[in-house]
C-alpha cells in the first residue's frame, strides 16, 4: 500500500527532479564515489563476488526486521554503492534506511509534514526509524523528538538536508573547539542530498576514528 509512495519520497530526498544526466564522466557503475576522496569507496579486493553476494543476501533476507535494521545501520558493504549511476555520491545504504524510516512512519498514520529529523544519543536506536548511528550521536526520522534536538523535514519530500541541519534546535558537534567538527558542520550546511549527507557523516567520522 505504501511502497510506491515511500520510494518516491525517498528518491526525492536525495535526487533532483527531472531527467537524470551523468554527472561524473567515465563513472558508469553503482560503486559510490566518496566526497572525501573523489574515488570509489568499494574495495573489490576486500569483497569477492561470492562474498559480496552472501553479504547482500543476508541484508535482504533476514527474518527479524529489527536485526535487519541494525545490520543496515552498520553495513560497510551497503556503503559501497550509490543509489543511481547518475548520482554517484549518493548512498544506497542511507537511501534504504531513509525509505525504511519513512515507511514505518507512514504505516503509523503520519504524513511527511509531521516528521522530524531528531538527534539522539549514540546508544539510542529506534527500530526502523534511526537512519544513522555513530560513536557520538545517532539520527532518526520520527514524529516526536522526546526532548531531543530536532528540525522539521518540511511540507513535502525534497533535497533539503542542509536546510534541516541548519534548523536543528541544537547540534551534536563541537564546532567551537574541534577542527574535524568544524569541517563536518560546514559541509553539512552545503549538502542537499540526504543520503549523500548521511554517508558523508559516516565517512568523516570513520576517518576521525582512524586518525
């Protein structure tokens, strides 16, 4: 009942309207390009075709919906692919999580205009509605913030990440003292695609952890 509408909503969050055109010359694969490096995130040496097939099958065929949600949240493999070859910086992983969050809210009777981007503590994972989790904070799409920082998504689905991020009632980053947070916050105020922005957070936080 909701599948077609929620997929359209998810697409609208990360891709522009109109006929798609190839935006990066000579990149015609579903391997995602990283905003940090400009190169493909996917490492074919790390995941052979049989291993890749096994991992993707596990992501798609589990019997426990909550366990599947957590698997997508922590999947490195899903991070390696884009939503469309026409939009190589988008993220299949975060597109899927966004669609799942929208679907869960729509099934509960809420409309897009009711929904919020909510900042949670990192250990707070709301089944199907958390769309990002890291070592410092988590993000979810929900109709209630429960006292946490929040911003309304808007009246309709569209590429509006930067707008929502700017309107959060409080931010989870230490932009006054941490240079990594300054860079992250500055760029999150420029990125409009939702799946691209969420993937950028993951990529930069991973680089921070490994520094």
